[in-house]
């Protein structure tokens, strides 16, 4: 039995999801949503979508076809409206990362998914790769003992198209790319993040109007320190998109070097060791793995990996880092409700300021 899906958004990113879903025999597209004519025309001419299947609004697509889920490939600011409308109609949602660009909005989506008892998964595709999957298994197995730190270096000549929102808006390298690595920190290390302290800057030759370089230090439960150093305008050697990782423990060190895994122990040991560890085979990777997990969660009536409720914890790392950079101090995740403008709950109805009318006097 196929899962009937509506694809919302027909921009450039949507094409990869369209192709991924078309390769999965369990998915059937029954409608598409796109308000902009050029994107509609491109989808018809280049993707082979029937024009009658494209609607300007999600409500129109819902009225035209019966569906099981929505695949949301819209900008972050539109995610809440799409998700809430889908949940109200009884549909599950697979949404592009980040969950939202607003923490109260993200919390409202999480609450709405739980209330509707619908599956809501966020597309954190980086954690589904062979390197993080294998590293997570090795860390859990105790190969380095109890880890004390994880250091990530990420150097990239990133997003240099003039006029794009990646170049024009502030902190885009941190918010757009950081969420990938922060989510992997939680996944690989099994980490619960308690606080962040960050510093960001631009280089004189950089092309981003907002800061595109940073160092963030995360404090995690159990004493683990996670350090993320990112430079988005390097002109030389680039790391892989996963970055280069160094996980330190009392039994040795696990490193990611160009997406190869190495374990080493060279100090206070009778036998010096440095060995490459083969990556665990992955039947599916990236978007295909995400889609398969989403479909399985629907059929098995369970929470998917990267559910919105879990992904909010990764997003909180982004918001804590941003607030730390702006406030020039450590920010605890427990402070975020106060610092980011509320807890995501609907506000209570305001009390009327109109004075109550006095009861009429009885005539004597």
C-alpha cells in the first residue's frame, strides 16, 4: 500500500526530494503546492508534473486530493503554517531542517504534532551517513572509554552567490550549517547539552554580511565538552561536509579524517596503536534513509528518529549559541524560554481594561 504525499514547495531543494521520493515505490505524489508561477512552470516543463496537480495553497491541495502526509520543502519561516494546517487535516509531516527560525514557533509545532498524534520528522540527513553511524556505535561500545571532549573543525568556502539570503542575513553559516553538526554531536556522543558559549566574527576577505566564522563550546551533562570551530569563507583547504572530528577519552582517541575513522593510543601503553576502522555498511543514506525512516514510523505508529520533539534539542544548541554570541556570556539551555520570547504556548486572552459597570441602584 502506497503512502499518498503532497510536496509543498517546488524550489531548487524540492527537486532532490522529488527524485528521492519517486525512487521509493511506497510513495505516491497526489498533489503539489507552489505559489510562484516560474517554479510551477519549471516543475511542469522539467520535472514532468501535471499542471492540474499544482496548487497555489496547501488548502487547495487538501481539498482536491486525499493524502497521508506532507513533505515540506519551504523556507523556515513558513514551516509552522504548513505543519499546523497539515496536522489539523490529520496528515503526517516530513519537514526540511531547520525545524523553524523561531524557537516559540518550533515549540508550537512540537505541541501541535503531539496533540494531533501525527508523525513529525525533520530532515537531519547528515546523521544518517556511514561515518556518524559507525562513530556512534564505537563511542557507545566504549572504544575510547568515557569521552571527555569532542572537537569539530569545519572549514568551507560556503554560499558565495551574491544576493542570496545565505550571504545577506546574519549568522547563516551557524544557523544553516551548524544545526547539522550540532545534531550529530547529540547523536554520536549521546549528549544532553546544558549550555553554550560562543564567539563569532568575519574575515576581511569574507563575502557574508553576517558573521561566517565562529567557535562554540558546549557543556554537556556528565562533563563532556563539545567544541565546534567553523570558518565559512576559507580560500584554501576545505574539510569534508561532516567536518573533522576528534573524540578524546581515557582509552585513546577516535578521529574523523576526510570521513575515514581512526582509533589511536600512543601514550602510557606498551603497544602504540593507530588503526583505520572500516565504516559500517549502510543500506541507505542521506535523504533515502530519512524517507524510509519516516514511512516506517507512519506504518509502525511510532516516533521517528529526528522527530520534531527530539530535534528541538538540537535546535536549542543553535539558539543557545546565538544568544551567547549576542550577550557575550555563557547561555544555559534552561534560559531559552525567557531569552527567545516565550515558551511557545498560545498566549492567554488579555483581560479587558474596560471598567466593570456598577450595578444600578435600587430605588428607595
